[in-house]
C-alpha cells in the first residue's frame, strides 16, 4: 500500500487549496479513506472521511462547511477541497487507509495559511 499526498502550499487567509492523495497497492474502491492533519505542537486529528463508494462523508466540526472530501475510484485518488482557509488550518495533512487491520499513512503535505 502506498499513499502520496500533494497540493499543499502557502496560501493567504480566505484562499483555497485542493489536496490530492494518489494511492496504489490495494483495491481503492473497497475502502473508506480519511484525511487527518497535524498542526505544530498538537496531536494528529481527524479532518474527515469518505465511504468506499463515495456515497457518505463525515467531517470534524471545525472544518464542516469549508472542507469537502471526494474520491475518483477510476483514478485511485482521494481529494480534499479546502475553502476559506484560516490560520488555524496550518498543518501537515495526511491521507490514510486501514487495509486488513493495518493502517497506512502517506508522507503528508504541508498547508500554511499566512498573509
């Protein structure tokens, strides 16, 4: 299983980013996927998740309404659309999947919100 995030960067408050998680090594469409983030000095926290068929999503209260998780099962790719970015969204963002009782993580992509 391999996960590779991309799309992070430096953005001004109120801006938007679209993060991408390219996957391989497992049957992508069978598994729910999640996004986590870890801010400096804080524990890693769940941002949200999406069902294997893309039919259901859930979000942390802190991001609901601004973040949207989607997936393209034909491309084995997970996305995180982030709108109206705030300074508190500054963090490393990770995608993750649990396959056969083992949780796999990508290397993360840095999102920095600053004027």
